[in-house]
C-alpha cells in the first residue's frame, strides 16, 4: 500500500555543479539535491510547516547555493517523510527529535 508521503519526485533540473558551495567551496554535488519547494511538492507540506521544521532543526539543509538557496539530499527527503508519518501517528516534536537524534538548538 502506498503512503501519501511516498509521492514520486517531480522532474527537476539538477543544480549546476558550480553553484553548490558548502563552506565556500564550489564542487560538484554528490548526488541529486532538492530545493525547499521540491521537498514540499513531494510531501504536500505547507510552506509554514516546512519553515517550522527548518527553524526547529528537524529538517536540515545539506548545502546552500551561492545565492543562498537551501539544498537537501535524498536522505533529508526520507527524514522529512518519516517525520510526517510520525506526526500522522500522533508523535510529538520532542519524541521526533529523540528518534532523529537532533536535540533542540
């Protein structure tokens, strides 16, 4: 049975190699990276909820583009899907932090 959060990712262009810049270095990305809107589209998450998860450190960006856009890898997409399943099951944010090993900042 398919889960609502397992929606296939829409086709998006890969970020250009010269635009991925962790710690000021410009290198080729290690795999597919997604922008915030891509994660929201894949999960059906509202912008305010995505902002909350980012602000609280539940979801963490993998990198930033030179222009400041947040980028996320496949592992972070799967983390977000797990968080949304747990929330549907009634699991609170504190318990989710514990499960992820991501304490409050």
